[in-house]
């Protein structure tokens, strides 16, 4: 009983405490009065101590550590999936890794700022020590700025760790060009400055409102409203949306190039605005128990008066900065808001639609003299143009839609007077003293300038830049007549504005000779010749259409003269940058790749793709008429490749940084494919260009897709086509589900990329498989022989379909109707695959289901009888990463019923089997065609 009463769980601790207390030194008792030497003044040491204390309170918090860990996991997952088109990977360039970091933390940063500003502001009050702190001789500014900097440092720590992880990821990928300066500029200078703006705003809400939960709500609500309210109010200037700055894009070729001035000045503008908010925060800081608004306002006035000189100086700086930004973005450089742009399009259509079909001359020859000043983002140009009257009636007026790129443009037209000059709507009418008679020509000059003045609210034209200038002829030339592409195209907006229903393209009709008098690319010319003299900075190479005739230097400038070898469409580009050049010849044709020195990875592959393309195309389609093939890199302000006659601009963000070091057998060489596609356009668009009506894009884009597929098949084998066709099939099915107007059959495609790119790939390859490669190419060659470089009327898709019918056996004519003239879909499915061993062989049994559907333009599908030839195949186990194993059995059977059973005897162990295993048919579900054996 005595032991029970004496026992205590605390005895040991008490003894330890007593022992510890014995070792403590006794306090010295004194009558001295402590008087702080620096009370109420700023001391750096004290401020630094406060920052350290506040920062530790965040980064040691379990919530912070947990959220950071989750963020890092998301980031690492993102680093592991740096994929590009068709499943290929890209080199982990620093800007890609930086973008991945920002994507991973985009939402997190908002939540972090909102949460931790509240935590820090209310930390002392939650611990009931706020009155003690309020009584200390520490400046209020030191108290809240320490919290401000603590939040900044806590987020900075996340960014720094993320940068280290990013560099480590680059090392794992074998990429060693780390570009620490890009990490610093993108993630610390640019992004962390925005963090500072938001932190200031959040602190303002907490100190002004003095209620943690209302302040949290107010901050989040403000961010949401700030993200959309200005567009609703049709205000586009970055001077009103809190923290808004011009959009920036980093380019390996051009750095931050044209974005630097605007970014710098807007950052200064919002930084000074936040400095003013700091004075408001300081004045609103609560010390003591006087929390009513009257007392706070009285204290605020006192604090404002003490800081009046600093406030006045800050306000003066802000006003000066705001004035400078306003002058540059709203006076020196004007812009149209979204509403203003829409109003202009509406007015353009209403005023000038009546001129759409008036007879106008057509361009046929140009001489360009272009002087680029890339370092200033400026240029001057003189264009001498020749046009002739190809109609059978005289022309008394010249109508022009002017380019909107230039600052000033002057036209010198002999014996002509200006009749209408609508500057806002970019429309001019000149009256000729003497009408231009049928067959006669006219020569005139266009003088234009583009001068970079200050900085813009948003950089509106990245085509003229310090390193990587890239613009095309449409940016320079006045266009004859009314241009339909300037109309408002969205059907809902048109209905709201009471504009007439607009057809995307004229209906397919061989008898519509008006539409067939133009290509779908332009309505003011046919085939033209071009001569160009272009100058640039001494360290850059300027490129224009045609062969290089002459190159020289003069007055510290570099000059180039080019001449187009073969007439071409009036659509070509002008480019200038500091390039490395890789060259080789093939049958007298110059193959060239102009690239940035950082991006030499895939240049040999590009040269090979050009040569392989020419080998196939010249053999199967006919001669290549230009004397050069050029691939030219341009900055990643856009992500595409584009074909002009003999030249193919190619964005740095796609093929030039695609990582092909560890390509597997099943992988698609996207670089090779894109080059082959653009080379295909040298025939399909630049030799044969369809009329301005439905279906023409099938002949340019669809046939270029087929051409690229055939070059790929010859280079990489047939098995690799399975993966590509599945991507194309999935993109087509996805695209048709998002169609907003009406899906058209392939031969009537009208600006519908999912049809004339994705569906056309599958259809053309299937046609080749069914009727044969030679027959398909013969039809295409016949089409070229009839229409290549020919004058109007231009080809329609009807001519292409008729050529396909000519080479298709009677038993397969249904293919043309199904694939080109209608919207046909299949549902092929392998339901069960089994086998049993029979001696040395294996008896395979496949049970399949096949259905066929016909869809209308709005996606309503109806079943139709099936009587189609479909492949059924059995495969051995694939080796390594191959798509398929050895073909053990394959048969093309005519399927005439829904349920079918097929039997094969094979000599090796089967692994899987499929119906339409290569995805040749447009299948509603592509993943159930193949099945492993039970």
C-alpha cells in the first residue's frame, strides 16, 4: 500500500528538473533601470532577426513541409513526362523545365500566399502575445515587412529547390546546357516579382479588414474578379489589372528579345504601386487595443504625416512611371481592344462586302527591296509590283485591303487618284485616269516602313525581332479587293450582330468558275515571279524565296539578292537571323538547314528527310522545279512548320529540340515526318493548289500527309505506321466530337483540320493498302500532270476523286464512296482469341464483331450493311519494343455480317491477334481491335 501511494509517473522528471535547477546560475539582483538605446528606430540587426524568426516559423511548420513535399512530387512527375507530338520526347531545355516548374506550382502559390499571410498576421494574436509585442519599441514597418519578406523567402526556397531538381533532371536526361541565367530570370526575376505583388495585396487586405476569414475571402475573390472583369469591361491595358504585365516568351534563339522593355517598365509600375500600398499597410497596422475604425483612422493620419516626404517621393515616382507607360502603350503605340477589333471587322464587312466580286487586276511579278534593322526591330521596304487585267472588261478602279503591319505605307500608282482612304478599316480605292483594258498591265510602287517606338502594352508582332525575323508577303503587300478572311467568323457572334450566315468555304461545284478562278490561298494573283534584295545586320543571314544570286557587304550591312527559279503562288517568307548552315547536294538541288548553334541535334536527320522525300516524290509524282530546299529555324513565338516555295520555316520549339537519341523501334521520328510533310507541300500546294471551295485542303494537306507517310514507310517500315495511324485516328475522332458547325466528308472539308489532316492520313493510307501504292500514286501523278502550275480554273477535289475511281477495281469502288464522299465509321472488335495445340501446329480461333455506320453532318450515326474487305491477322510475341511480332497468319476477308469466326493454323506459338490490326479503317474505338490469347 505504501509503495502504491509513493509511486508517481512524474517522479523521475521532477528529480531531473531539480537536478537541472541546481546547476542554474542565480540571477544578479540590481537596481539599474534598462533604457534601450535605439527604441523606435530602424536597426538592421533587429530587422534581420525578425525576418529569420518569421521565416523559421513558416518553413518548420508541418503544413508547409507537407504541401512542399506534395508539390515536389507533382513536379518530379512532370519532369518525367516531357513529351512532344506523337509520344516523342524533347530535350529538357532550361525554358521547358522552367515552364514545367511554373505549371506545377501555379495554383499552389496563390493558396500559399493567401494562407500564410493570414497565419503570420494573426500569429501573435492567436498566441495572446500581441499586446506584449505592441508594447515593444520596434517599428511597425519592421514588423510587417519581416512577415512580407518571410513569405517571399519561403516561396523562394521552393523555387530554388525546384531549380536544383530541374538541373538534376537535365543531367539525368544527359543534357548539360543548364543556363542558370535563364532559371534566374524566368523563375526569380519575373515570377518572384509577381509573388511580391500578390503578397503585398494579401497583407493589405489583412491589415485593412482586420478579420482573418473575411480577408482570406476578399483576397481570393479579388484574384478571381481581377482575372476576368477587365475583359468584361473591355479594358485591355495592363495598367489596371493588378500585377498585369506583357506576356513573355523565352527563346533560345532570341532570349526575351522584344518583351524586355514592356516587362521592365510594367514591373517598375506595379512595384511602385505596391510601394504605395506599403505605406497604407504601415498606416493600418494595429498596435494596442484601439481597433475601432475611428481610432485607426486617427492613427493612420499620424503615421501618414510622419512619412509624408517618403510618400510624396514614392507617389511622384509612380506618377512619372505611370505617365511614361501610358505614353508608350496608349499614345506612341496604340492597339485595338477585342471589342474594337470586332467592331472593325463588322464595319469592314458592312461597308465593303459589296465590292467582294468586283473585277480587279492580278499580280504576276514583284521586285522587293527590304532593309531590316533587327537590332531595332524596324525595317523599310520598297515593293515594285506588276499586275494585269485577265478579265474581258476594263477596270476603272483599284481596290486595296492594306496590310496592318506597317506604320506608314505610300502607294505610287501612275495616272491614278485616291478616291477612298479608310485608314481605320485599311481599305483604299484609287480611280484610274484611263481604265485598264483587258490584257493590259500596270506597274506601281509600294513604300512602307515599320519603326519600333518605345514599347507596347503587348508585343503585337514578333515576326520582326532581334534574332529570328520571320514574316511573309501578306505582311507587306496590299491585297487587291475585299478580303473575306477579315470577316467575323464565329457564328454566334455573327448572329448577335445580325450579320448574315457565313459559309466557311464555297460549296464544292466544278461549274462554279468564279470560285475556281482563285486558289483557296489567295484571290489576287495566280503564279508569280519574285526578285528580292534584302539587307540585314552584318552577323545575320537574310533569306528570301529562290536561289541566292549575289551576296555583298556595304556600309556595315550585309546584302543578299535572291531570284525565284520557278513561278509560285504569291505566298512566301522573308527571314533573318544569326545562323549556322548545313549543306549538301542531291541531283543538283541544294539541301540546306539554317539553324541556331544551340540546336544542331537533328540537323543531319532533317537533311536526310529532305533527300528521302525528294527521292520518293520525284520518282512517283514528277519533277521538283525549285533549285533549293531550305529548312529555316525561327523563334518559338509560334510552334509550327510551314512550306513556302523551296523554303520551310520550322519553329525551334518542335523539331529542333526533339530528342531522338533513344528512339525505340515503336517510336515515331517526328522530325523526319514533319520535314517529309512540308516537302510534300512542294507538290501539294506549291505545284497543284485547289480552288477556293470545299475539299481543296484535302489535296494540299491530305495528300502531303499521305506523301509523308509513304516516305516514312520506306525509311522505317510498315509496322511503325500502326502507331502513327492510331494517333491520327484518335485526333480525328476527338475533333469530330468538338465540331461546332457541321462535319463534312473528306472531299468537302472546309477549314477542318481534324478532317484534312488526321482523317485524310488514315483514308489515304487505307486506299493505298487496298488498291496498291502504284495505283494510288498514278492517280496523284495524273492530277499533277493536269493541274500543276496551270492557270485557272483550278482543280477541285472532284477531279482527285475521279482519278482515284479510275485506278480502283470495280470490286473496291465502294471505298471511294465510303471514305471520300460520305462519313463512314466502323466498330471492329476482337471478342475472343483462343488456340489449341495440334501436333506441332496451333489451331487459332478468333471471334469478332464488325459493324458499319454512316453519319450525317451533326454526328447522328445509322447502321448500314457491311460488305467490306478487312484484315484479320495472328502475331507472334513482339521482340523488344516492337509494335507487332512476326506475322503468323494474315488474311483479307470480306466481312458481310456482324458476328464472325475465323480459324487459322500457325506453326509458332501465337501471342495476339486482331481484326483491322493496323487501324486502316475509321474505327469508333481503336483499342479493342487487338487481343492477347486466353
